[in-house]
């Protein structure tokens, strides 16, 4: 296939020992991966060798607390805080981007703006913020609340939160810091800007005490797929991580969000849509299936039931696990994922047990078990057929699953002209094909800091 001008974008979505809930039990697993820095250094270097656009770390400011009887069987209860980890990884890599999750529900905009601006400077312009609204009910208990804000209210807060953060990122002109020793002028006064934001949720004066970064602003990523999440993403996000089971679902989401972006005055190419994929790779289809079954055999029933219960917002203990999934009531958990799993169970007539086995690895994302060519076929189809601009790759186990993707699938994509052989630039924006944002204060219509401030 001839080289295509449009290229697939790839994120390496890393969980501690891999995405499969039983990955930590494999004999070759780095069971302490969540708190092992050398493990993450190895993963970052593998992904960079494969020319991935970015590493992506999910996060929650609380343990994902499912059923008590399953808690001590999960490897995801303790791990590094992502911004601390990614700042360290920036020092041992040179091109790959770093995207970390930070919730708008239990943070303040100034904190988030400052931390991500710092990561962007440390990495030379390779940072991205994955904006989420908290869906883990346990987080509320760590921030003096008995329950989350309502789903709709979380998204109203998130919209304002994003506006404040982006405004703070424009606190300094690119050339503000002259650092002239002879004159004694450290920065140009006209290059410092005050935000003076006053809104329903936040009053933030600014300015930010971190300079503007090489890429202007960190890349803004969003992961919600509910109607509220789509609206937020279309208005603010530059990359969207999403989950789909079928090509038709992915195409519908893709066209809807791109249209919403245009309605918000944006170009559709300003938003890169990257569904998650969970690839289990074998030299033959049989080998891949055997690898997958090896992981499935390690899933404890308590863990599977707890995982499913937490994802749909309904305690399934006491239900007949070999019976159908009961109706899922409205809740304040992640609405789009609960709906996706309910639709999946109905479409494929899955029992509760079959459903939790199905999501033990991919958690609702697209699962592909096959050869490198079969996995590349799937990615090419979704990419060409208007369902994706790229993919967030979810290795089932680490480091092996990532190594297999880099060594087997990426060369296949490169042969087809679908993926880069070398990085296009030094910043995450350059590699994703995103424009560098202009400073909103450049036109002189906003407030400027003065010596009296």
C-alpha cells in the first residue's frame, strides 16, 4: 500500500502490570509494577522505540473499591501518582508524549494548570492533560463529601474548569522572559497577563507562576462518551479516548463529535479520536487464543463480579451469575460505559459471568485476539472507514504485550504506510498533527498585569 498522508496515531495506555485484571498473576509478570520505577522506564523506552505518540496513565484519587472480598485480589490498589512518575520518565526519553489523568471534580484549576505546565517544560513540550470528571464513588469520601456531585453538575464544573486552566496557561507571552542582566530586566511587563476569571464555580485571578511551554499549551485530552462528555470534548478536547464494540458505533461517535467540534467553531482535524483496543497477539490465531485463555483462567470469580459491579454502578452479588444482566438503574457512575456494557450483554446474549469474563481485559474496549496482520486489518478498517484517527493500545500484560505490539504489529502498519517510521517533531502537538495555540492575550483585549498588581 502506498504511503498515506494521513497516519494512525497511537497511545500506549499503561496499567501497572497490564490491562487484564489477572495479568499480575502470570509467572513472568512484574507483580510490583505499580510502584516499580525501573519497570516504567523500560515500558517508556519500549514505546518510544515503537514510535508511539504518547504514554497514557489513567488515575483515580481513591482506590477503586468494589466488593470487599475481591479487594485483596487486585493489583490496582496502589501505584505512583502519575504526574510525579511522568516527570521522572521525561528525563529518560526524548520524543514520546506523556498524558496523565487529573479530575476536575476534586482538584482546583490553578493546581492542575501549574502541574501540567511544569511537566510540559520538563519534557520539552510533550505533556497532555486527560480531563475527567470523577466516576469512582470512593473518591468523594477522600474530599469531605458523602457522594459525588450529580453527573450533569460535574460536567458543568468541568467546562468552567477547563476554561480557567487554558486561560492560566496563557499567563505569559512566549518571549516574555528576556533575563537581561545588564539592564536588570528579567521579563517584559507587557508579556504577563492576568486572567481575572469570575464564574459560577471558580474565582481565579492568576497569573500562573510557570512560563509558557514549547508547545504553547499541553494537549487537552478527554475520555467521556456520554452526551455531556461528548459536548465537553467537542468544545475543548484535542484528543478523545473512547470505547466502542462495533465499527458502526465507532463511526457514529466519530461523525457526531467531529460535527459538534465544527459547531463549536473548530476544524474537525483539531480533534483526534482514539478508541481503546485490547490486542492479544500470536504468530497464529490459535497461539493468540491460547494466550488469552491463559489469562482468563486466572480470573477469580470475586474479582470478575466486583469489576462488573463497579463499572455498571450496580451491586451484582446475590444475582444468578449464569443468568442475564438485570436492568441497570440510573446512577452517578460512568454513564457511557454502563450503557455500552448493557448493550453488549443484550446484543450477544451474555450472562453475568460471560460479561465479566468478556471485560476482564478490555473493560468495554474493543478486544482483538489474533495475528499481527489480523490486528492491523482491524486498525486499518476503523481508520479508513471514518471510525478513528488512531488508537489507545491496551497491552494485556506488561512488558510482554507492549513488546509484541511494537515488534509485530507496528512493522505491519508501517509496511502498509499507515504509521510513521520516525517522529515528525519534538513536541506532542507536532507528532499528533495539532496546531500550536495562539496566546489569547495576543490581541490586547484582555487584562494585563501591572506593577501595582
